[in-house]
């Protein structure tokens, strides 16, 4: 007798699959990256055959991976149909993805998922816009938060240092998200 596990209908609802348009065959199912699932965007895990809805979604998840693991990942090839992401020289981590003609989605086709480089204290993907997006709710709760307080939050959560200028721009960006652009509000009057 085979040792294959039979998946019941109830267990099948826990697993999310991407089914290409016009396909009724079970063999045409692929794993799909879900940005709405907190786990997928909190600490994205990549594997060969993984599908993303767009190149932008893939790049956003790579930037999240870069910040979470404190690795400086660059995009030497990057256009509308393909993405190549590499870690620093000497590190074997590399991801290549391109648009798949069957699913009309971006598929990871080549992945070397092992970092041999050391973690950095400052990562290029950890920008003021990124910090501002991460701490919108904390800044909304405490509008008079000093840059020192924001710096301590960043240090505690990310174990990275950010300069005062970057923290000031991040706070300004968070205020723009909270209150909207002042010029746009004035134009609506």
C-alpha cells in the first residue's frame, strides 16, 4: 500500500493554489504568493515555481526579505517581464523570475536561497518610505513622537540603525499617509 497522504476537502481549503484561466486539470495548479496573508509579507519565503501577480509584488517581497534578513540585495536585471535579484558579490543568493506564458503571472524559475554574507547595519531597501509605511500606526497613536523614540523602535524591531535625516523623512511620509498631502487637500476646497 502506498504511503501517500490523502487530503480531505476541509484540508484543501487551508492550501491556496493558483489555477490558470481555462484550466480544469488538477496538475495545472501552482503555489501562489499571497500578499494579504501576514506570513507571506512578514517574512517571505521563496521557492522555484512560486507565482506572483506582478513584477512589483515580487520586488516588494524581495525588499521585505532584504530588510528582514539585513541583506543588501540588488536588481541587475529588472524590466516588465523579468527580474534578477542578487545579494552582494561572493554570496550565492540569487533569484530569477519571468512572466510565465501559461499562467500570465511572474514565476520564480531559478533560486539559490542560501546567504553566506554577513548581515548589514544599513540596507539600501530600508528607506524612509519603507520605515514610514511600517510605523504609520505608531506615529498615528503618538503624533509627537520624537526621532529618538522612532529610532529606538527601529533598533528594537529591525536591529538596524537609521540616521536622523532618514527618520525625519520617514515620519514626514507617515504624516502624509495619515493626513494626506496638504496641497491636494487645499485643491479640493
